[in-house]
């Protein structure tokens, strides 16, 4: 994922001040063992964490001042409400008093909804992608008190997270100067990454499209269809690109990669043969075992791909597949 747009350094992101309020639960609310300051948030994602034993802060001056005053690193966790693995981490890690004890003792923990603060998300996801080669959500980044990153990743199982936090806490005490120097260099590089925006010529050159096609083709799974290994996503935007590339250049391989993928998906477990529609991804390379979650935007984009495949081939298989899962989606929308 490439960060877009201009952004300032971590230390200069505008802080949205959060006035600390009493932490009593709202009137009529269910009583929970724990209630933290996120209870006053409007974000569904932040409210999801309002009853964690973790002493969460929202992004703002209160958290930054505490981190600076107590000289504690910041544990920044970014996600969004419809993110499956964000829910998994909330349940298995942030609801765990053992994880919370470590976070509360050695860190200042900040929770951010990327849909509320895309500027913060864009900045730190660029750092994680640059340092690890990939990024996604939940996004977990360790920062100095002045918000400069020095370590980041995505999903961590509970035991791995505990071990990581203990090691970071120990390193913060014993190698503090080294960490802050590393974070300072990382922050400077991060500013350069998010500030470099290629100048648009106003027209997409064919050479760029050719390069994109070659890169996509190099990841094609000729045995099972699709691209890359497990977990395997449908990637409807990639399939649409290949169909358009075929229409523009006559490159038959682009069409064949798309058709093989569409047929393999229809036959596989990623396709809900009873309820209709396609699950979000397959846990294996062969499309057999799905991750049991459906996204409406996937159904919409795949409907376009199957329709365009029919328009090119005039094979009823693609039209019938599209018709079956879109009618199921319409029915579910009417019921809901």
C-alpha cells in the first residue's frame, strides 16, 4: 500500500485534544468489569475497545503529555470496525488482563480509527510497509513520546504480543538513546516517503500498463488460478485490469488468466454454493476453504468482472454465475 498525499512528520501531526471526562458508563448501559476513556468516543471501532482492561487513550494531547512526562513509549494501534483481525485482536489480546498489565505499566496505549483519522493511518502504514515490506490492519506501531516510530507490524497472537512488549519495555530502559536515535532517522525517512509524489503527466502511458501487466502475470498461479499463495484473495480490480489489457492489446494470456481464475473461484469453497456470493478470501491456494466473511463491495466488483467476462466470451457460465450471486445479494439486502 503506498501512502498518498503530503504529510508532516510524526511529531507534527495535529493533536486533537481530548478533555478527560469521568469514566462512568452511559445511563442504561450494561455493567462491565472495565471501562476506559474510549467510552466517550463516537467511533464504533473505538467503542469496541471501551471495555478492555487496557488503559486506552484516543489520539490527542492527553496521551502525548503522559508519554512525555513519564518517558514511556507509545503503543499505537490502528484499525477499523469491519476489520476481521481487528476484532480478533480485541478479543484475544486487548481483553486479556495479562496483555493489559504490560501495556498499562510500560506504555501509553493509543487507539485510532483509520476511518476517522486517515492522515495518521497513512503516515504510520507507510512506515510499516517501508520497514517490513507489507502492511495492513490491525496496524500496531511503537513510537517514542514525540510520536516517532521505531517498530511496527500488523496482527500479533497474544503470546507473541506479550513477548514483544516485554522485550521493547526492557530495551526502552536499557537502550533508550539508541532507540530514540533510530526513531529520529526513521521519522526523517518517513517524511521523505510520504512527501514524494510523482508528478502526473495527465495521461497513463502504455509502458506503465505493460509493466503492471508483467508484474501481475509473474504472480499468477497456473495450477489453481488467482494470484500469489495463501491466503488467496479474489482481487477483482486486478481481474478487471487484465480484461481491459486484453481488450486494448489483444494479449490472450491476460484473458486466460482471468477466465481460469473466475472458473476456479466459482467451483471452490470461496463461493458460497448455498447462500450465494463469494467469501472474502480462501485460507489456502486452491480456493477450497474460505474465510467465512462476505463483503458487499467484493460482490459488487466481482459482478462487474463476471459481466465483462461474459461480454468478451459470450459464455453463459459467466452471466449465470453473476446472476446467481447478485440475486442472492439483493435478497439479503431486502431482508436486512
